[in-house]
C-alpha cells in the first residue's frame, strides 16, 4: 500500500506523539542542560577578551555546529525512538501505507527541532540573566551575537554559488537518510554511514587525478542539476529500503 491519506497520516502522527512524547521531553531536557552548561562555562569561566569583555564566539559556534549537525544527521535518527525488533514489528504492522510510515519516521528530526530551539532560548536566557547579575562587561544574548556577526560567513559564497553549497548540504543529508534505512542499527547507522563516506572520499582523492576532480567539482548549472537528481534518487532508495526493512537476522536491509 503506497497511497497517501491525510486522515490516516494524522492518526499515525497522533499515535506516534502519544507513544514517543517522553523521548521528545527527554531530548528537550538534554539539549537544555547541555546548552546551559556550555554557555555558562564559556561566558563565566574561561573565555574572555583581554579587555575583560565576554567572548560569545564559542557559544555561537556551538549553536551553529549543532544546528548544522542536526540537519546533516537528522535522517539518521528516523528510528531513534525504537529500542528493539518488537518496536519495529509493531510499527510496520500499523494500518497505514508505507509512504505514510516512511514520512512519519523521516519527520522525527523535524518534530525535534522545537526541542532544540526551546532549549537554546532557555539556555540563552539563563546565561544572559546570570551574566547580568554578575555585571560582566559585554553581556548580550547569544542570538544577538549570531545576528550581528552572520556577515562574517559571507566568505563562503565568494567563489561558490550559495545554491551549490545548499545542495551539498542537502545531498549529505540525503545520504544519511539512506544510511538510516540501509543499516539495521538504529543507534549507530550514522557512524556506519559516516565511515562509508570517509572511505569513499579517501578512495576518490587517492585514485582520481587532481585535475579531473577540480574540473568535475567546479561550479556549474549541470552540477546543480546532477545534485538534484542524486538527492531525489537517495530519498527514493531510502524509501525502497524502508519497504524492505528486515526485523531480524541481517546487518543490512537487503
């Protein structure tokens, strides 16, 4: 069954939220504690300029790095809330189409984004309040620092069109989505996918001439079109692997 029905998908969403809301709460609290401790550590203990003002660069870098990692690895956590084969069996037996089940699992990382945003806002408020009470010079919001200094990232677009950088990131995201349904390990599939990417990159750099790589990685509309086709193929392949998902006995879903 591959048809998509909005009412059936809504029921699947309600079932998922009822069953997995504890995971979302735990994720929110984990993010909140991590961000709060990191922000307080960087602003209250170690990182200050020579003039005594707080340096918010480590906090901003942490936020940006986490946001980047969440998007790149997001698809890898499709099954993060499933602990064993019984959870897999229960989910695959639900009265919904394969496309509805797949979209629901894929959207787990999207549903977790509010957890990340809420955690960041609370941690930012805590550090701002505490540094204000301690009268640290240069106290500000981390989000304020990010907004004031985003122009420092303009160097990334000097030579490479922004749409190609975006497609690069989306392609990496789609590769980890494939890895989530290719490898049976729900917990470590992102590590296995990263290893495959690393080995592939090493082989590419080692055996292909540098001039060939430079020519085929130079910005062009053709490269952009190829990326779009590869991204679409990766999501299609991920869906097909999801439909063939093995519950027991295999390292990969083949």
